[in-house]
DNA sequence: GACTTAGATGAGGGCATCCTCATATATCCA
DNA sequence: TGGATATATGAGGATGCCCTCATCTAAGTC
């Protein structure tokens, strides 16, 4: 049975509907990024999209579903980026792999900011966030495993979690924003670590 | 002139008042940590402290002031811990210094959880958070500078920011909570980095 | 061109939240 | 002890938010 009372997002059926949901999602992305999940209001989001509230509720029956839809969209984009990385993996040095991973979040600024606002700071209703995190963890572990075939799977997973943490920290520092040199230092730290664990 | 309309927390004048604010702050700490800033309600906090709402507002004229008071209290505790570290510094190896810093947030679990909930995810009203972060950055930079007297101040500051980021990440991983081995990996990463930058 | 369905629209119901305030009680000091 | 002030107390005002719904318009389909 589906979770509690959330129902799902209604998919648009006509071209006008597709434009609407795109505008609504973009607006939601911006407002969530600026104000955070709780402080963002449905009225603000609709206004930002130039749509009446009723239209917002036509496609997203409540605020949680709207947030979930954004996280899902972001997860899809990250998945595609990881596909590309996986294809390019054989030609990459460990340091280059580290850099590519560290660029994953910053490369999509608006989605990243909204994700930072949505993924944490949502009591209970964070199933989607957990799923996103686990997906990232598993896929990164898979990448790393191919570069360290002799390392136990458990150990690879722990390295993946640690590195994922550093990826998230880079995203947070960039969103803050911190001085470019300081961010470079942090990236260097993550790179140093990955080379230490996997070899060059 | 003081910021906008916030006024300040009223200091208790009698012994009973001191007990009240202590109870109220402890309750606020717990509720903020559990629910986050926005979702936590003044009614919940008062109830948790066994106090009527009126008493809560007697000492904290609004929710923001209450949050600020908690951040200030936490900043004070961290300052004292840094005093102790500063005194012990001459006898510490770089790795030991790194470990001590990485323990700074986790050593006070409840305050840490509330700080994580309050420091981010508060649009606009985050002056206190910024002050806390800057204080930490400057004090860590001061510690590091004493171990690397020849390094330019600017470079030391960037290392401090990067290391502070890793300290925060450790706190987040512990609050999540992540597997102990993964946290150990992350700590090892930060240690590795600091030794690389400052020497043993 | 008529019919069916997707989408548009926005006033307002219901509700939870922050905070006020008038009154009552406890605490301390001279 | 008596007076002054700090603290206690909780009903309810004001506000803003999420979401509904009844009605209307546009878009496809035969």
C-alpha cells in the first residue's frame, strides 16, 4: 500500500500542462533554494511561476509531493551524470575521478541549492532523501570498486560514504559561498584521500 | 542601532527565573534538534520544559531570539573547548590536533544537533550563525598558524576553512548516523590532509 | 462543429502558530 | 513585615498557511 495520504503528482496530458509543470517546478526550485522547505509557501511558488494556486494544486496535491518531485528529478540528473562518468572511467586517473565526482553537485547550481534545502531539514518525510543518498553511495562504491578490485566490498562502501560526504561539503561550501581558495583546499583534501586509498 | 524588531532575551533576576530559563533552553535545544527550527513550535518547547507559554515569552520575546540564545550558548562552550586546546597545543602532534578538533562538535551531542538544525536553514536571520562560523574559522586559523609560522596568513585561513568544513561534516555524519567505519574513514581523510599541509 | 476532458482560477474554510495581556502569585530587600 | 518587582498563567486575537471546490475556458477528437 502507498505510504499514508500523500497521493502522487499528476502527470500533465496536454502541451500546455507540460509547460505549466515545468514552470512550476522551476519556480519551486528557486523558492525552496532561497527560503528552505518549511519557510517556502505554496502561494510564493505559484506566484513565481506566474500561475494561480489552483493550478499548482492541479499537478502537485501537496507541498511534500512537490518537494519529492524535485528530488526525483535531481536524482535522475545525477544518475545520468554518473552514467557518463562510468563510461569514461577506464581513461581516468584516480585524481581525475575525484575531481569529476567533486564537480557532480556544483555543476547544477539551482538544483543543488534546492536539494540542500530539501534533503535535510524535513522530519519524517525524508524517504526520498534517504533513497537519493543511498543511490549515490552505491553508485560511487561501484565506481571505486572497479579501481580497487582487491579491496573488500565493505571497505569500499565506507570509502564511498566518506567521499560522498566530501562531495556534499564542496556543494555546501560553494553555496555558502566560501572563498575559492578555501574550496580548492577542500577539494585537494578529498583528492589526496582518494589517491591514498585507491592508488594513483 | 539594534537590528530590526527582535529586542533581546531578558536575563532572569531571581533564582527561580534562572531555573526556568535553564529548563526552557534545554527544552528548546531538544525540540529544535528533533524537529528543526521552523517545525518546532513555541508551545511544544514550553510544554517540554513544563512551563506555560507565557513564561517562555517572559524571557524570550520571540522564536528567533530563543534560537540565537542557544547558538550563543553553544558558541561559548566551543570557545572554552578551544581555550583548552590552545593551552595543550605545544605538546600535540599535528595528527593529535586534528583528532582533537574533529572531536569538538561530537563531544556535545545535544548542542551539536540543535546547532545543525539552527545554523543552516534560517533565511535572513542567520547573523548569529555567521558569527559562530567566523569565530571558529579565526580561532582554528590561530591554532594552525602557531604550527606553521612561515605560512602566509591567507593560506592558513583557507586551510582553516577547509578543515572546519571537515569538522562540520563529521558532526553531520555522526548525527545522521553513518556507520562508524565510514566516519573513521572521513576523520582519517581530514587528518591526512592536515598533516600534509602542516607537517607532522 | 459538437463533445469530452484537461486545465484555469481565486475566494475562502479550517486550522495551527506566534504572541499579547490582564491578572494573580512568589520572591527579595529595607 | 510590607512594599516593590519579578515571575506565573493561559485564554484568545491576529495572522498566515495549506488546501478545496465550484465554475469557467481551452484543447484535442470524431
